[in-house]
C-alpha cells in the first residue's frame, strides 16, 4: 500500500501562483510514475502533469509553459508549480502514483480555485 498526502491548494486570483505537494509513504518500492490529475465539476478527470521514475515529464497541452512538475527523491515527494493560473484551472487536483503490477494509488484531492 502507498499513502499519499497532498497539500498546497487554495484560492488565488487569475495570474497568480500556487505550489502543490504530494508526499508518498508506505510501500513505495516499484513506483514507475507519479503525477497530478484534476477534475472540474461536470468534467472527467484529466492528466495535468506526470513524471516517470526515469525523470521524463509529460504535460497537458493546456498547462504547458505554465506548470512545472518536479520531484524530490529523498523525500518521496512531487511538486506541481502552477504559474499564470486561469479560472479554467479551477478543479480538485489529485496526486497519483503508479506501481508496477499494482496499479494506481490516489491522494484525497486538494481544491484549487482561481478567481477572475
């Protein structure tokens, strides 16, 4: 089992910044990738950004150039730096961990609200 603890969500004005954190604990052996997803009301959950164990990153087109995913291996933590936030970025953001042979683990979600 993997436990994920997220932090850093909140309310910010358009153009502002937030940084999300996700700390993984428990049986973290075999993690192949970590990432952030988001789900807005009435919409499907979508990938925002991901980072593999090899350090390869991937971003949704809508956040490229504005969001940056990074990781601290010593702390088993990933971060999502979100700049130039827009009202359409408003959503619940979920941390995700993918493990070989076990599948996905999810955090509890953190609300990000961007006011216009």
